[in-house]
């Protein structure tokens, strides 16, 4: 009896023991792999979303930098976007840069440069399905056309290819007028 | 276990642990990078919010001044107290300078090429200890009707050196409004003298404003009638704001325009803004 329970130190494991151990390890391995795969997939999705969010924030930041420096009375609505003159200089030229934002080939393009030279063109974001521009002036409601030099705000409604819609309002410096003549 | 297989378990565990550590380090690094990037965005947003707050405080003070002291504008009034030397705030540092644009001669008056404006410029150039041809070069550059957006453009447009521009800067400005009158209460003595062309009256006004603000009543008491081009108040102000939060730094120079509408309501708005150093 005592002999039956004692295992020889040189003998291996039984086939059943090996199979059970393999099964246990297989179950643990599959579970661990599934968890890791799920974590990595979530991380990839979150990173992609964060990168997209960061890109859209950068677009808004660039547009805010341009619009806060806009020269009043220079904003124009173009067939594919908007253009205006803003403060700042490039290429050692004099103050004043022409800036345009245009929608082309599913991307939002920014053009910037002195009036006397060809502008620098850059894609600020891709995956844009459409943009709607509206304009504001004191005492008037939002309009589809630039109301004149007294325009004090621009609204951009950006529709992304994924279907999301983003709305942002940019406040412009206001034209100096003579209150006596108003 | 046979003698030659001993240690296999330890090696296997070490390999598995190494893999786990690699995955954890990679994920932690990415997480830290994302946190840092978000922190930078947050700092930039907060610096911009500080700058906007500085602008709003100046706009509010200047609009309020139209109600409390509409007849004269000068040192000691509440709007001057929004100025802030570099100070630490809970987020970072903040600096705000505010000045009366009507204290300086507007170079854009030269776009209409009037003899009076050219004469004033000549006197100011002399006061800045610059040769007379500097005035001629500036007048020639602006005579074509080109509106100057920044004093620094006198370099490429009129061929002025950086030193010449720096010498002129305390006396001139370039506002997008022509023939804006000069404020007696804030103009420097050379600018006042160039407009008045009357050394005795200039001295009297400078001596008097050192004591208190020159109001219409004070003028009456002095028995002085101001010539055209001089006023006691201003509707244009310059603003320089610097806000720093963490690594983010925002600096802006703005022109403020204010007015009272037909219902008596005061308004103050940003008429021009340029990001970057003054």
C-alpha cells in the first residue's frame, strides 16, 4: 500500500497529468492573449481618436491664430472657402499676409503668403466632407454672405468624413469707424 | 526532472517576465507621452485664456471710463491701473501694458500727404535726434497712400535702420484711422511741441498736466483754446499682453477702439491684434 503511493524520483509524469497541465496552460494562454489583444486594440483605437482630436484642435488653433490677427474689412467669401489679410510677415517682407482656407479634394487647405508672392499651400486636415461658413456683424443675424467691413465673427461648421460635425466661432478684430458719421 | 533539464523553469519564467515588462514599459511610455502632449495643449489654452482675460479687463476699464471720465483721459485714471508688471499668478506669469495711442503722432496721417503732417513729422524726427532726410524718406514711402501696419515696416519701405526706428518709436504710431487728434494729457513734450508749434503754450500745458489732469474746466481757467489736432481725451489705446503658463508663452499687441453709441452706451473693441513681441 505504502509502495503504491510513493513515486520513484526518476519516473516522469503520467500522460493524463501532462494533458491536464497542457489544457490548463492552454486555457490560461488563450485568456491572456485575448486580454492583451483587447488591450492593444483599445489602445490603438484610443490613440487614433486622440490623434484625430489633436489634429482637429491644431486646425482650430491655427485658424484662431490667423483670425485674431485679421485686418478688419479684408474678409472675403470665396467659392471654395474664405480669404483675408492678417498681421505678420514672411520672407523678410512688410507686414501683411494673405490667408485663405479652402476645401479641396476632401481636405482643408491653408494658403498663406505676402500679397506679392505665391502663397505657401498646406493641408491642415484631411477627411473633410464639407464646410459651411457664416458671418456675423453687430445688430445682424448670422449670414451666408460677408455683411461688409463691419463683420465681427466667422462661424465654421466642419463636417468630417466620419459624419461628425464641428462648429467653431472665431471673433475678428473690428473695423474702426467714425461714430460721428454712423 | 533529469539533471540536464534543471533551470529550464527559471529561464522560461524570466523570458515571460521580460516580455511582460517590455509590454508594460511600452504602454507606460506612450501613456506618458500622451499626458505630456495634453499638458502642453492645456498650458497653451490657459495662456491664451490669460491673454484674453487681460484684453477683456482693459476693454472693460476703457468702456467704464467713458461713463466715469469722458471729458479727459490721462495718467492716474482707473484704466491705467489695469497695467500689470510681470507678476506670478496661480497658473504662470502675466504682464500687461496699456498706453494711449493718441499720445503719439500717427504716421498714417502721411498717406494723404498734407503739408501739416509732413511738418509735424519733421519736428518729431528732429526731436528724435535724426537727420531731416529720415522724415523725407518716410513721407515719400507713405505718400502713395499705402497704410502702414507696423512701425518696423519703415525698414523695408523707407530704408530706416533698426536704430532709427527705435529712436522714432516713442513718438509715432501707425493706426488705421487718419487725422486722429493728439491727446494733450498723454502726449510727450516733443509731440505736443510739434503739433502746437508754440513753445510757451507747450510749457504751460506740460507744467499744468504735471499737477493734475487737464479738463475743459482747467483749460478755461488757463484761458487756453486748443488748436485743431489737439484734444483732452482719446478713443484709441494700445495694449501689450504677455502670458506664460508652463512652457507656453502667448504675447499680443492690440489696438483698442472705443466709442459711445447714440443711446449713450459705451463700447470698447479690439480693432487690430498682432501676436508676437511689441
